[in-house]
C-alpha cells in the first residue's frame, strides 16, 4: 500500500528499533520513525551509496516495503543479503514477499523455504511451502468474482475501505484538505484521512462525493467504519486524539483507537473511545455482526500471535463489551491479519500476508461453524487478489455484490476502490475441531490478576506455541486442536512459577487458573504488608546501634536489593511498650535510620530505602504498657524483645 493507507497500517505494527543508528543516519531515522517513508527512503538511498551498513540497507528496504514499492524494496533486501548474509528470519520473509510481489515466484519460493527452515513452527512458512500451496490454482483458475475500478470515485490519492450505509457508501480518503488548516501527516505532505460519502446510484462521478460528518472528521486520521444493525451507532478508527489532546506511547508513536458515536437528531454525538483501547498499542478496523452482538477488530496488543491479529468481543445489551478474544491460529499467523469484515451470512473476510497468496496482502474467507470456530481460510483468487496489496473487502450476500480496495497496477491513484460481483460460490470447508483455552494468572495470596506475568505454552513435544505477557486483567487465550496434551508455565519477577499440564477436549472452552505464590525472598506480616523475609533484627534495650547478629540480616537485605534492582523498601522499626510514647517514637526512628545508614554504606542507592519509627504502636504481642501504667501486662524479657524489631516493607516493585 502506498502513501496514506500505509500510514494507517504502519501505526498498527510500528517499530522504533534504533540498533545500528549512526550520526549520518540520524536524519533518515527520524523520517523513518515518524512514518515518513518516502523521505526516509531518499535519505537511506544516499547513505547506501556511500556506506551500505546493515542498518541502512534494512531501513532502505523497509522504507520501500512499508510503502509497497516492492521493486525497490526487493533490490534493497537483495543488497542486504549480499553484503550482510546472516539475517533474522523476518528479513528472509520480507525478501521472499517482495520477490513474490514483483512476479519472481520461483525465487520467492526458494527464499520462503529458507524462512521455513529457519523458523519451522511459523505458520507463514508452513502455509507458503506446503504441498497444498499451488499458485496456479489461485492465480489463473476459475475466479470467484469480477472486479471493476470505480473510476468515478477514485482520485490520485488513496481511496479505500467501503462500508454501505443507507443506500450510500462511506470510504476513507485524503482527497480534500480542511478549508481552514493545511493538514498533512508527514514531511512527505501526505494528507490526513477523512470519511466521505456518496450515493450508490451516483458513484460514477466524484462530483457527488461529500464529507460524511463534521462531527466525525476531525484534525487527524479517520477511517474504517462499521455500524450497529439499527445504524444508530457508528464505530470508526481514529488516531489517539481525545478532547484536543494528542497522546503518544512510550516510544513517541501515536497509536490508533476505535471510537463509537451515537446518532442523535441527525448528528453523531457522544464520541468516545472503546474501553479496551490503549495508548501503548493500536486497535482499529471495526466490523459488526448482523445481529449486532459481536465486534471484530484488529490489534497489535500484547499476546498477539503476529504483527497484527484479528480479535472480537461481545457487545452487550447495555453497550458494554465482553472478554477480548483472539480468533486463534486458524485465522491469525505470525504475519499481519487485517481489515476483517463479517458478512450477514457469517463469513469472515480479511486480508493477510501470512496465508498463502499471490502478492503482499491477499484477501481470504472463512466460515464460522455452530461452535464459533472458523474454517481453514481460502484465498479468494485473482482477480480479487493481485501481486500487491488487496484489502478492505466487503460483500452483500443477498445482492452478491461488494467492494474491494487495492493498490494494484493500472489504478487511478495510490489505492483504489473496486466494485465486485460474485460469479461462483466459495468452497468453504468444515473447520477442524478446536478448543478455546482461556487463562488467568493471579497472585495466590490476594487472588488479584497479575499484570505483566509471562505465560509460555508448549505442546507435548516441548515446542513453544505461545510466549506472551498478560495484560492488566492477567488474561491470556489461545485456540488449540482438540484432544491433545499441552503444558503452560506462568512466571513473574518476585514470584514463584506455577505450571499446569492439560488436555484439550471437544468442549467450546477450557478455563485455566495459574496462581503465583510470592518468592521465598518475601512474606507478609500480620498487617498484610509485603516484607523481605529475614530472621528478626533485634535491638538492645534503650539502644539503636546495630548488633552483630543484626548486621548478618542486614547483609541479606543488601543481597535481596541487588537481586531485585527495582525494589524500593522502608525500614520500619519498633520498640517495646516500656517507656514514654514520645521517647519510644524517637528511639524507633533512630533504629530505623541506623539500619538505613548501614544498608546505604553497602552500596545501595539512597533513593531505594527510607526509614520510619513506629514506637510501640504496632506490637506483635499483648505486652502493652501505657504512660500511666494503668494497663501494664507483665511480660518476660524475651517477650519484650519480640517487639524491639525492624521489618523491611516493600514500597514499590
């Protein structure tokens, strides 16, 4: 895809790898990281002539690749492998894809076989090298559809993504600038996307095209819309831009989000982002099922199988959303799955570069069965698919007509909209038996979800099928074949691991619970505070100096803090009940500070430890004694000694 559409897609799988950056490449890298791929390619091309480093050649190829300039991308990758032959499997895959896109199918197959050898479990390599992958069958054999360019609507810009709405079509395009503000996305002067509308019976002329909604079309990108069945709720993709605030992730990238709005008195109002969107990953390309109960979308959220995956969530009657579920390995690959469209007859159409196809992104179809699983996707063949990118497919099962977007050769602009007509029924097969495995990782003590826990799933032969970090709800999911054995291990810093062995069945779902117990380095005190596990640190009566037995335990604290370099603790010191309250408070504070000074003297950063005295306010036993001695409990020396202690409470992990 070129120009504007590539920006929308790049935001769904953007990367800021700066390995190999030099002073000379800084300007080009800045363009690249800002998604200004045309300007970046010009700079990298100059650098490649003078000093073709690995970094420069990778970025040169990627600048062309992300902009779908496949001939130049292929040449850059060829030079990369010539001068720097040892490369990661991902660059082998990219090179194979560029060769396929320029028609060098034999060479592409050879490089795809190298990719498969380097990464045997990657579904892309399996799909592209299997015996069933026959190019002639999808390239030249009995097409399913006819395809016609909508020259009356298409412009020199990037026009794509048709959705039918009230006898009109809505699509995305940067064809018109805001009348008051010059709005461009990059220094390439790529214009921002807006939503446009035209009556279906007037798509023969661009004169009939009008802006869809001033409430929806704002300062940055808007694209890819879907509607509720009553057409009173719209879902659309937009940059992370809320109430005039333009937000970026930790790497400085502005991500995409899905927003919804309600039709009120002819105006789209109450615009708000969906609750599962994030500043740290992109969510986009919505599609709603016929009954309005399921929303499909694309995301690169943590836990995705590939660069971008297709997910879905249930839309509840009150407008809230259910559990986010990945469509699983039948649909998603380690590559990019994008632009889902769920038709009224429950056929899922989507674009992918991970399933066997003709070009870069091809369109595929899969049928949902009674259990909610999908058939093995079939390629929609030529002329739907071409050597370049084909995407944003939609189909009306009653009229057998629909729309397609593509940047294939012979178009009017960068990306064009095509009308399509079905002339042959799809040959969809019954899906294999699969089971959705849903898991939650929790703290064993509190039963709260453990955000950021690592989950590794393996098959019976020890092959890793999933290696991911769970989100804020501690959840993970994966779709697996029925009646097979697997193992799953959950780990997290400060915790002991938990592992399960399980066998999938023919039931729809299998629920797993992984409970992580705190590491033996830690425990909880009687107040439920997390503390470092040590033997008691005692002080002599009326003293604050560190005893020899105490120094041994404090050295253990130092070892723990070196083991966990992000740990921040508080030295909480306590006295027995004898003596005045104010005196005990001051004495315990001295004891806390003496332990802090000792630990800092061993090389621990002072910002990682504080000290506080609690006097006699938190006794461990019933040895009370107030200032007037009206409640004194007679205790032994050893019982009073139990209260003269210091604990190290974890403040921050």
